[in-house]
């Protein structure tokens, strides 16, 4: 079965040199794709998780009593929202990367403690996190002051009110906007290619540099993978939205 | 330690010459009265006369500019006030119920005792179920606020407040948002509470109810108490023209 598929695409590459699906018959290339896909998945999941955590923490800090803290969060948002993520990646890796300490696993080679993958996760998480702070903030503002006040009158602390009352409600309000931002984030992970993170785009680009006839096949795969990846994310988010729906509440 | 020195022969709530402004607007212009343990006090008066502001000062949801409010001998507006202790002692029910919409009726009632008093869940749940039965909502334990009528939500709100085992209850026009048929079911609950000896301060427009349940009625207008007395004399012998006008409109 597998062998006949491989034979088919090998033959196709011979007869139609523009459609060399090399990764469908060459195990070495298939392994590169698998590696790239795995890296892309890790990158996407890590960035989604961290950016949401940054959003939650940032939205809490935006309500801080200290003006310095609020100003700091505002500065962070402005910086990351108003500069291109591509430049952020380059800046984090090449500028900040120089100042990070190194360690030497074999007593010979010096390796920075934060790898290019690490920098990509940091940079992209902060990028999407800035938008998430704003998204959650809008959600929090939609929660009536009277609900907060009721919790206050029951003796709940500011943190308890945020964790148990305001955020759970605000999160539901924020989900559609969060959904958009996370889709955007997953797509933006491809830009990690500029700091040589071996994710899917990186692998595909190097593949068609090695085998130029595979270019169309590589492009095609790129679209298929991202449509699937984003599709799964959107489906999951919609399910979550439904699961969180409160009977008799909201629209 | 002051609190320990309070004995029940002295007022449980003592309001002395309270002044409160919002910006240029002076809402309370020297209000004083006492409430003894187990008393039911009704505050009536035209809209905007400062009734809500006054009772919100009692549990420190509002600050005051001048004067003093003692709850069980403790100054509510002292800088070193133990806020948690105050909020535990003084329960409040609002006009708009302000339930937590993402929590079931039972969870609404359990939340504060578990989070604030750190009591064991099992114990709290037992008490919460008893309270829900007491406000005649058996069978609605797992309903969300959005699935309950206004009157039912208001009774959950009362149970939620009682779950903290307060010594004083504040009610701010809690039947004003209800349709006439459901007003009664809420008033029945309050009357039972009063009969059990709960100290209640009610802002209300339900004159029939005030006449029946209150020990003392205060009429406020433009930030001052214009007239007060026990219901037997208040309704028949009001001297102040403003009070008489108000009563003639509402009775
Ligand atoms: N937080 C606030 N900020 C500014 N003005 C307020 C605030 N709360 C109440 N007021 C004003 O104080 C006055 C008294 O309000 P309130 O105590 O709610 O009256 P009542 O409950 O008797 O209707 C009103 O004019 C109202 O607009
Ligand atoms: Mg009011």
C-alpha cells in the first residue's frame, strides 16, 4: 500500500517535474517534514499557553493600585502591539541573545542558556500576550461594577474577586476576540524562520532549496498544514466556548 | 479589642453626624441614628435623597467625610479597620441581586464562606442547603441565576448573604426591581428573618411592609433625616410637610 503510493509519486515526479512530492516517497525528506511539523506544534502550543498567561497576569496588573505598575503594562502593550513581530524576533534573538549567559555542556562549546527556539517562544508569546491583555481588559470592563461590589460586600479580597468572579466572566466575553488573536499567533509562528527555528516553513524552504522541483509540492503542503492547524484550533475554541456557556446568561 | 467591649445593651449600629459628598454634591448632611440588636429599621424617602449612600457607608462600600459609624462598637471608618471582620458581620442585599451568573444557586451561597471564612466545603454545603430551603428554593440548588425569576434570584442573594452568618443585614430596595407578585415572596423571607431576631436595616418603598415589620422608620430627604418614629405614630402623626407629601403619594 505505502510502497505503491511512494511508487506513484516517484513516477509523477518523473513525468511532471513541477510536481515532485519528494516527501511522499523519500523517507529522509518525510522525516524532515515530521520534525518541522513537531516543532511548529510545540511552538504554537507553547506560545498560545504563555500568551494567554501573560494576558491574564497583565489584565490583573492593569487594575493595580500603583500607577507605576499600570504604566509599565501600558508601555509593554504599546511596544509589542506597535512593532512588527518579525522585528521583535530579530531583536530578541540577536540583540538580547548577546547578553544572555552561556553554559558549556561538554566543557568545550559555549551554548547560550536560551536557544533560538526559546527566544521564538518568548518573543512570540509577548507579542500575542500584549493583544491578550487588551482583549481580557475589554472583557473585564464589560463585567458590571455591581457584581464586583457584591463580592466585595461578602468580604472577598481583590485577588479572590478577580480569580473567582471577574475573570471567569470576562474570559467568556473575551473568547471570540481571543480566538482571533490565537489564530493570528499560530500563523505568526512561521516568522520564527528568520532566527532559524527549524519549524515547518524552515524545513520546507530548505527542502525546495535542495530539490527545486519540489517547490510547488512544498507550498501546497504548507497551506494544507496551516489550514488544518488553524481549523483544529478554531474548532477547539468553539467547543470550549460552548462548554463554558452559562444557562440563561448572555446571548 | 474594642469589639469585645461591646455589649448588646448598646446599639449594634450607631450612626453619628455622618457627612458624605460626591465631588460638589453633598449627599449626606449630618445623619444620626442608632439600631439596637434585633431591631428592624426602615429608611424611606424620595429617590436621590441619599438612602443607598447611607447604608453603603455602614459596610464601608462608601467612605464618609465626617462623623462616625460604629458597628458593634467598632469604628467602620477607622484607618486600621479589619475590613474582613466588618464584611463578615454586616451582610448586604442589593436591588439588582448581583448574583454571580456563572455559579449555580448553591455555589453562589457557598462561595464566600469557603473562600473568605475558609470553612470546610462539606460544612458550608450543608449550611447552604439549609439556607436555600429556608428561602423556599428547594430544588433550585443547581439552577443558574439566569434560569431563575427575579424573586428567586433575590432570595438566593439573601441566602448568600446569610451564609456568612452576619449580625446585621442591609437591604437596599431589594423588591424595587421585582414584579408585584414576586415582591411578596421576598418580603415573607425578610419578615421571617426579622422574627428570628436578625438586625435589619432596610431601604424600602413597601409602606405596608414597613408598617408591619419595622420597629422604627426614618424618612430622609436631601441628605437629612426629616422625620422618624415607630410605625404606629410615623404614618399617622407625621408633622413635616415633606414627609406628608411623600406619604400621600406613596400610600
Ligand atoms: N458613586 C457616586 N458618585 C457620584 N454621585 C453619586 C454616587 N452615588 C450616589 N451619587 C449621587 O448621590 C445622590 C444620592 O444617591 P443615592 O444614595 O443612591 O440615593 P437614593 O438611594 O436615596 O435614591 C444622587 O444624587 C446620586 O446621583
Ligand atoms: Mg437607592
